[in-house]
């Protein structure tokens, strides 16, 4: 039962009596106000409020500074903006959200005039790379869903840039689930320069008075005999293709379980090895290369070469096995409709002469299963999970008087199928909708983010009763008053399990139903997620295992004098027009004129004034000498003359090789013609081939021949 609270967080820049005070939030803020912190808090305990409270303190400390709040999706950005406007005592103009659809010139001005900026990370990263603004005067950056801080995600770039440019940086990472083990958690701490970890769970003394119980029900279902028979026939086909890998020693014969990861690993290892052996195009050391491999000993490339295997055949058999295993999972854990849909994709690929698909449809197994599916009208092949979902919803109505349910499913096609199924079952009793993300697929545009926001608002307001969602609804979104969650299948991820379960139990006791098909991949997936969650909690409970940053030396941020906003507005207003005029000017002037003009401008009063108002010039971002600039402008002029149709000029690989020869072996930009021909001969570019491609390089303006010298004019993209 939740404890009654009459106190509020009140203070500078907080709206009076708007934020209910919770002791654990107060404790967290006190431990985060001077250190880069990773806050791990179960979903529903107010991570956003912690960010807002810390932001209010940072505004008080540095009134002229900016605060950036980052979130991975636009619906989440919109939600954070609403929360900031609701709880912070700032004008709407001082709280701004950024999207890529807002023109750069407007983002520059908004950055200068706002106190809080809420954005997806890619927009901020792009602006920083282009020098539109910097992070020198940012007093706090909040990284929501901080578990995404890995790989090439934009969070990494922004955190590094922030630490590099700001003298008093403060980072707050927020997540309900940072990762399954020590290595993953350590990686987040390293990437966000974390000095302090705060971990709370539902059992902590200062937390348990503010939460409601979430009861988790594991609903086991048995696969009908007919579906088991189809699955067995289908898996028998997999066994036939598996013999290729056993026979050629690509996989061990005594393995108890073969998964899609095995065949994805073989394909990936083979691709990496081919790139590594071919002039190391991966730019990895031997040690780094070995670390990236799925099969380290023996390596797949060594087995392939030793057995003199046909590499395209290895890829093709991998593709066949992955398709069969994926279809088997659809049949056993989703429904026959998704299985049929995937078989149709295999048929289509086979019609396009794709060998991996033709191998499948030419089998007796495929023909037998296809004949059964075609007579489906006489046989009930629907999955038992469908009846179970209907039963759970009816039970929620009868026992708990609950008409608001959130259903999670792995696949978009299943979301559409469940929507139609439930509409047919409950008629006009409920308003039912699906909630899916965006996609770049030509046959499925998904839901644009403005539609996602609209649907989520309707669900909050009670206009929609039952929402069927894919993973897009797992992270961050505030979905109040959902007392029941139904997971159509378990997921093998502790992050996704925690995120799904955390959508309920926020404002009243909640129930989480997980549907599991016996003797299918559902079972190991559920066990894996639980084990990963337990491992994560173990590391966080003893955060002394994690190495934290202790190298940051902070100084007070110094702010420049207030600038004339009207002048800034004028600069931004002419931003696009000025840029276009510069392009035209560069394309139509001689190089000597341009260099003279640039030299005069860089020494002018106008240049100094613009620099003082934060305008960034290309020369500030890329340090170049006169010869470099000469080549760049020549390239621009050449495009103006020969590329007026805006089509990209295709360069043959031999043309590129000749350009690179002059670029690499020239002295002061020129190379002896005889020496040039000798170098080209080493590349097997001789006789007619040489003259053809050398003339093309000269015609396109990349090279130029004067007397007995070949001159390098410009590089290709």
C-alpha cells in the first residue's frame, strides 16, 4: 500500500506544490548533485522527476547555463517536454525540444535562447559535428535510457564531447536496467565518465513505502498435436541441411542445441575474415580481429580453406538453416498465420532464383507441410496462446473490473493479427489499437512518431482500452493506470523483461502475465532473462566491483557578456541565404580571387564580430593549408561545370587507382610521367586500359598532365 505524503519538493525554479516529495528521490539528488552519476531505478519510481529536480538545482547554480535532456525516441522527447513544463517554473520558450525536422538555423537560435533542451541524441550530435553550437556552457546533460550507451550510439560522442569542452560537467544517466553483467555495466560507466552509482530496488527501505506489488503469472500452454507434427517435419528438414556443417566440421556433431546464432556466427566470421585477409579493410589488429569472432578456435576461415569449401555455398546453407529455425519459432510460439506468411516469403525468394530458398521449397518436407496448410479450413491450427489471451482479458474484467490492458508482442504482424482477433471477440466492448514503431521497409511504413504520440495520449486518456504494442512501448514511456500487462512471449533480455513488467503497478497493484509454450524456445528465453536480471542485480548491489571515474578536475564555468539577441536573430535569419550565395561565389570565381577574399575577410572587423556572436566558420573546424583549399575549390568548380545535373559521377576502380598513385607518390603534387606509367603497370593498368582511364581522370579534373609531369588536382569522395 502506498504511503500518504503531504510534503512537496519546493524551491527555486520548481512550481509550487507540484512535485510530491519522496525520501529516496531526495537522497538520490543529494548524491548526484556534484558527481557524474548512473541512477538505476525500477520503472515507475520517477526517474524523470529525479532529472527535473537535479535540473532545478543546476539552473540555480548556473542561471546562464543550458541543460540538455536526451532521450532515444521522439515520443519520449515529447513526454519529457510535457513533464518539464508541468513541474519547472520556466516559460515555454525556455524549454525547447529539438528534432531533425527543425531547420539548423532555428536550432542555433533556440539553443542560445533556451535553458532546457530536450532532444534525441542524433540531432545534438549532428549539430556539434557541424559547429552550430558547443557544450561549454551546459551545466547538466541527462542521458535517459542510459543502457543505450554502447557501440556507435550518439550518446557516446556527446558524453565525450561534453567532458572535453565543459570545465564543470555534470552527467546524469537514468535507466531501469543497465545490463546483464559486470562488463556491460562497466562499459556504460566508462562511456558516461561515471563517478557514482545509485541503485534502488523495490526492497529498499526508502522505496518500498511508495510502490505497489506486481504479481507475475507464468501461463504455460501446450502445443496441439497437429502443430507438433508440422514442427517435427519442418525440423527434420533442418537436420538434413545441418549435415553439411557437421560433415565439413563447421559445427560439432555432439552439440545438444543448434540456434540461429550458430549460423549467423559462421556467416559473420567468414565475412570478417575475408575483409581482414584482404589488406585488412577492417583496420583491426590481429588481437582485435580474433576478439570479434564468434568461433575463435578453430576459426571458420581456416576450416573453409582446409576443406576447400565453396564460400557461396556456406553462406547459402547458413541462410537456409536460419530461415528454417526462424519459421519453426514462429510456428511454435506465435501462430500458424505468421508461419504461413514466412513460407510465402520463402516462395517469393525462390521465384527470384535465390538458392537458399529454392533448396527449401524443393524438399518433400516443404511440400507436405504446404499441403496441410492449404487444407487449414478443415483443421484448427490456431495457437493456444490466442485463447489464453482472451481468457485473461475476460478474467481481468470479471475479477478486477479492469478494462485497460497492455499487450506486448515481438512481431508487427502479430500485433495486427491480435488487434483483429480481439476486435472480433469483444466487438464494440473495447476500443482496441496497435502501437508499432517506424520502419524503412517499402511494404511497411510503420507508425510515424507523431502518430505514436497521438495513440499513446489516447491510451492515457482512456480513449483506447487495449493497446497491442511491439518493443517501441517498452522503454521510458509513461503509461499510467495500466493494471495488467500480457506478454505474448518471453524475451531473452533482462532489459526488455524489466521494461515490459515495469509498465504496470505504477498507481495501483499490477499483474504481469507471460505466455509460455511448453517445450519450445519460450522456455529457455524466459530462464535466460531471469538469470540475466539476477546477475545484473548482483553487480549493482556490490557496485564496488565497478571501476568509477576519479580523474575529473572541475572549475567554475565562466560566461561571456550578454549578446544582442536582435543581431543574433538577423544572423540566423540570413543563414541559409548566405550559405547559398557563398556556394555560387566559390563556383564562379578564380581560385586566386577566392584566396584573396578569404584572407581579407579573416582580418576584417565583420569576421571578428561574427566570431564573437558564436558563428562557426569552416576553417575553424578543419585546419587546411593553401594547397588543400586550392584542391577543394577546384573540385567545387569542376562539379559546377560538369556535374550540373547533380548526378554523382561514377569512377571506375582503375581511375581511382591512378588518382591514388599520383596522390601517394607525388612530390609537391606532381609525379614524373614515366614513373607514373611504371607504377600503373604494377597495378596491371597498361596499354589501352592505361590511356583510357588516365584520360578520364584528366577529363574529370582529378589529374592534369603538363610536359612530362602528372599533377594531382583533387581527390575523389
